[in-house]
């Protein structure tokens, strides 16, 4: 097995979560690479959806923004943000990929501020389409590049994007459509899901060489651990070649 | 309807659909008149200190950069701005012309976060109210519909709602909580398009972003265009008109007007230019030097184009690729 870095592992693992023939809301960064890789590997019929209007782009060239021309290159439709968000609101978008500066046990995400709201200690970009994606998609997958206590926190400074909010039933009580919410969390150490009854984050697989207790220690809240914790597959030669030679030749991410 | 929650954020531009109708009735012109003018004339005539402004599409993509640079040259102050943006908002913040931001996302996507935003907001100089991208665009849509608000199903349950100026009510039809977002009527909209005729009938290619919503939510609308085409050409394909002339107050010819952003099917983004700005913008002195060179240092968009240089622009044209 050739060597690979953490970003490459993360992208390959996220890519495997994308099912062929489904629709996926794709944000800037790792999700774009994961979608481009998935389309070249197991999911040629994956339909990437970009918030400013691109539906079903070929992803032959890596988009650098959610509205750039590569998000609708050889696409099936180029509409606008209202159409895309309304399509998601009506239930057409299966997966949403998100990231954040902080995440809590219920998968709530912060991309707005560190510290109090205003004036904040650190002003982050804001929701962008994140809140809409987390509200509308059936399954949101969160990608956190660094699994550490300062980003996996008991309480996020600001809930930008809804996970399961305060626990079972909270999304529905707030008025969000039933059935959505966080599905998986992918990090540089492990893969997590959400335990169905408590809606709390749960470790289900670690990366090769990473112990379950390492992941628990790197998490700033009590992380549930599944009865059986499996080991995530390593990137294959083919995946690495595609990533390095085709998808991210300019090394924006890897 | 039972009010369940009110966002604590300040409503920087309260909805006034009747005021907008009155504006349309007394100030807009449904006659086909030639509206072509220079960016200096357009900004001088239609942008005032204290105006609430919006831009479309966004900072790296079909962005009205030449109009933003002219707004900065004319030092239009105390602006209130709707922000899903990148370079356009960064420049306005860097020039210290913004008092308040209805913010959804301001950063550089793949390249990183915005130092201009951080300095402006963390210092307490610029006040913010947060929304989601969907939320703010539906605010434009509500304005475009001429209604005071729209119900939406995002932002619910989060601090994005808590620090917005949205409200949550019990939906009288389903009994479930629903989020109401106030219409956002803009004083001025700035939009860059591929083609327009002299009256302001406009076409864009590729995704439409929020061109329909923002153009219809603006009291005053300045359009910059890559090229001016004949009205006969517009009339041949009327289904391609995304902005009809009566919405438009000024038409400004600005080839490469989105630079350093891209213009689909015409030129690719100037990544090098953007990354240099982003790096420099971490340092206030270097940020000022950027403005001195690229904004204050040129008098017109034509001078800006010369400063970028045709070799570079031809290169970007070759990089955009085909359909």
C-alpha cells in the first residue's frame, strides 16, 4: 500500500459514503473532491447539486466555489439558488455534506462565531447554505478535518446548522421536517454515526492504527462507542492516482 | 397566528411593500429610454450614502466588481449591505464604507477565511445580523413578490434564527412552527450580466444565482454588462431575458467587469490575483496598498483593465474552457 496523507484518507472515506444514483448537496472543499472521486469510482450516476444552481455536473474539473462554472459544466440543469433550496425543501436531496469549526454530541455545527455573538472573539464565515442543507437533506454527513477536543465540544458557541438540536424529537418540535438530520461524521481519526434512540454521536469505525480510546480521548464530550467498532478501509492505489493525477492536480486540498 | 419566537437581530431594512410600490409608481419608468452611461455617472446618480445595497452573483462569479470599485472610489459611506460575498464585500469592508451587514457567508471558499470581515466585525465597527443563504435569498424573493414576509422551513431551532431578525409562528394551516423571514427591499442593486441592450433588457448565461430575485427587490438597479447588444437581438430570444428593461436604471458597459472573478463561457477566475489580495488583506497596510493600486489608483474600469493587462485577460479567456 502506497503512503497517503490524512486529507486523502478523509476524501476517500467520504467518497465511499456517496451512493450511486442519489442526489447530494456538495459544498466547497472535501465534499467536492469526494463527489468527483465517487463519480469516477462506484457512483457514476451520483447527481451533485450546488446551491447556486448547478445540478448534475460532470465534475471533470474541480470546482473552486459553489457557484463557479465547473458546478454546471455538462450539467443537466443550471438554475438558481431559490430553485435548488426549494427542491431540497421538497425532499429531493438525499445527502448533504457539511463542515464546521465546532460540533457537539447531537451533530449541531458552528460556522458563525467563536465567543459571544457580537462583537465576537473570532468571526467565522457564517451559515452560507449550511443551515439550509442541514434543515432539508435527508441525511447530512459532516466532515471534520481535525478530530480534537477543541472542535468536538460539549456545547458549540453558536448553533449555525441544526443537528439533532437538544436530542430526540427536537428537530420536529422546532418545526423542521421529520426524518432529516446528521447521518455520519467523518474525521481524520474515525467514522461516527448517531445512536438511533438518544441521537448522540457514536463511534462505529476507526482508521487503521487508531484505537477506539484514542478517538474517545480526542472528543470533548462523551462519545458513545458501538458494540463492534470496525476498521475503515485504506485508500486504494486507484483512488489515490485519481485524486493526485486527475481530480486535484493543483493540490488545492490534498 | 401565535408568535413563538423572535430573532434578536436588528432589522437593518424593515420591509415596506407599500413604500416600494409608491417608489415604482413615482420613480420608475416604463418607457424604453436609453440608459447607457459610465460607471461614474451611474454610481454618482443612483448610490447614496447610507443606502442599503445588494450585489449579484457573488465575489468570484459574475460579480459586479467594476461597479463596486467605482462605489469605493466615490466613497459612498455608511452603507448597509446584504452579504453572501467574497471579494466585493471584502473591498467594501476594507475601504470602511459599511456600517451593517445582513450576513450569510463572507469568506473565500477554497482559499480561506476573510481577514477584512474579521477585523470589521471583531472590532465592533460593523454590526451583523445572521441569516442562511436560503433565508436571505427568500427575503429578496418576498420583496420581489411585493409581500412583507415569506414562511420558510430552514433556520428553525438554531442560533442562526436566534440572532437573525426572523420570527417563528404557529402555522395556521398545519399547526407546526414555521419561520417567517421579512422581505428585503434594496435601495440599490448591482448586477453584472453577459449581455444587455441600451434599455436594460439583460441576459445571463449559466446559473442564474439570484438574479431574478435581487433585480426585482431593488428600488434602483445598476447593471454592468460584458457587452451591449441590439434590442433586435433581445427580441429574437425574449425567453432569455432575465431582467426586463423597466427594472433597470443604468446600463454600464464593462467588459471583464467581474475580474478577478469569472464570467462563465467568457473568462475564468484570476486565482493568482485573488490569492495575492487574500494574503495581503491579513495586513491592514497591505490592504490599503491593494486599494491604492487597484481601486483608487485607476479612474475608470478601462484603466483597471489596462492595469490587469490584455495578456493576462486573454490567458483567463483561454482557461475558461468550452461547454
